[in-house]
C-alpha cells in the first residue's frame, strides 16, 4: 500500500468520488483548473488539525460536479487552518 493510500485511509478520504460528494463531506472543496482541491478538519491534539488533498478528473472530458475524480496527492503535513492546507494543495496540484 502506498503512503498516499495509507494517508487517505487514515483521514477517511475516498480514493474515488465526485466534486459534489466531497463538497458535502468536507469543509473546503475548490475547483482549480482540472483539479479539485480539498482542505478538511482532522482532529490533532497539537493544534494542526487541517489536512489537504488533490483530486483529478478520471475522464479526459469530465468537468462537471458529478463526474468521477480520483485522489492524486495527500498531505503528510497537517496545518493550522484551511488556508494553509489549500496553499499546499495549490502547490501540489
């Protein structure tokens, strides 16, 4: 199992989803070109309780909120807020 898959499992991030479903389950979900960026709150006692992930559309012509996306990157680092988490996601998109 890859480290990314381990992190996704730990954070309970779906490996495959839709932008719409992510938006219902996580605090911050943004479209960034052909990527979907996610920042989510994940309890951590040290105060850095935000994680980030980057998803990509699975079909070349997919662009809608109900088209399937797959996970591409997951942050090992945890962040103090959703802004820093999204900054990481932009850099890793």
